[in-house]
C-alpha cells in the first residue's frame, strides 16, 4: 500500500511540475525570451522496454509516459505511438541555461 501511495505522489508531483513548466515556457515566449533551461538529452535507440529489461525501475507513470531510474541514471520515455524517427526517451541531467526553446 505504501508503494502505491509513493507512486501516486510521484505521479502527482510530475504532473504538477509539467504544468508549471508549460506555464513558464508560455510566459517566457510571451515576454520575448529566446533561450530556455534544458535538463534533458536525447537518448537515441533507447526504449522503455530496453531500460526495464536492463534493470531500471519504473518510478512514476501515467498515460503516455514513464520515469525510469537505476542508481543515479534517470530517463523519461514516451509510451504512446510515435512517428518513425522520433525520440522515445530522454535522459535527465543537470540543467543547462541558454538552450533553444521548443
């Protein structure tokens, strides 16, 4: 039961952070900002199933996405259908200022 509560708390936190990030990006775009902080790096060839088979644990999930972690390595992966050649997973790393806003 405690594991379910922890999972729900992580999912709620991730959803709250995603909403706050979207609001911030929108506000920056409206203010004419041209750069953003980026904390993700593309992970070409990485998929959620490869990470799970490699011993990564699902730390949070909701329709369309999973946070997976093994030690200090953390990934976010889309779980929905993607177009060919679209990135499926990204690594989470230290924030870097000055990245292009997407």
